[in-house]
C-alpha cells in the first residue's frame, strides 16, 4: 500500500475528518499531523492507474475539507508516498513554503469562468464554407465540422478576439473582488477562455451577482464554477503549477 495525499491544512484550525469520508477506491480518509500542519490521506494500492473516477474521488475529499470552513491547500492528484512517514517527511522538507501558501489562502476560494462561443456563433462562422466542405450524411462529418471550424478560426481569429473582449469585460466586472488571477492554457482545438479568480469566501455571492450582470448576447456564453478549493493558487513558491501542490514526482 501507499499513502495518497489529498490536502494540507493549518493544525490550529484543522477540522476533524468527517465520519465515513472515503477517498480513492473507497479507502477511509484519515488525518496525520506534520510540524504544525494536518494532512488528509488514505491508503491506496500500488499501481492504481489514473482514472476519471479517481480524480473525482480525490476532489471530493478536498471539497469536503473546504466545506468544514478551513481552506485546504489541495495536493495535485497522484501525490503518493511509500507510507505516512514518507508523506510527512515530504511535507516537512517544504514546511516554509507550505506554511506560506496556507497563510496566503486562508479565507479564500477559487471561482472559475469558462467563456465559449455558442452553437449559433460557430454555425455563423462556418456558414460560408459549410455546404461545400461538410456533408452531414457522410461518415466522420462531425469531426470534419470541428476541424473546419478550427482551421477557419486559426485563419481569422474572429472568435478568439471576441472571447478575449468578453473575458476582459467579465474580469472588469469582478476585478474589485479578486485577489489573484490565473488564465489557463487552452487544451482544446476550439477557442475558449478559462480564468480562475481567488476570491474571499464572504464575497462569493457578490461575485456571482457581478458576473450575472454581464451581457454576452446569443453568440457567446460563459459558465461559472465554484466556489471550490484553490487548486490554481496552491503551487509552492519553489515549483509547481495550476493544479495543486506538488511534493512528489
């Protein structure tokens, strides 16, 4: 068995693990103390592969920690150690950095905005080339549709520029409520923007109202995700990324 790390919280304010809370593969979640911190962990068999269900189980534990009222520093999914002692040693070896991130995030949550073109907008941009390039009855027409959209967008950038403007308006609307911002890299072939904001828990309601007041028209839409644990803001100062604290390879 190995020790899977979910998150770390300050020991002074660390809540008890909720009764019956389970993590990866249904394993019971428990707390271990490490030099002023409390880490939530569980036992996981060696060789367990990354899966969608595993990521969901990991996030469910982190969100359970957030619901206690404390702000956890989420660990990047897949941080596993030979045993509890090895996990504790890894945290202790970066104690100053972990403490700094914990102090910085207390009382804050992550809100994320995803801005995308609507189906109406995509059809509008494809209309001049749709009849001659895509026949709906032919195999693979859906894939060709998306590829045509991608190539057209690469050539014109019209959707990208419009999304940039909407993202700017949204950011201006919530700017006074936002402490830090992370703009995520786009990993899909279609244009979209994903922006995460670090917001005080007490300001979440006001944040939602501010976002709801932005009009994007029928050609674009945006999705608000959160409040959630601040994955995008949990990188340690000596390394990491926008997906949680990284302590192990």
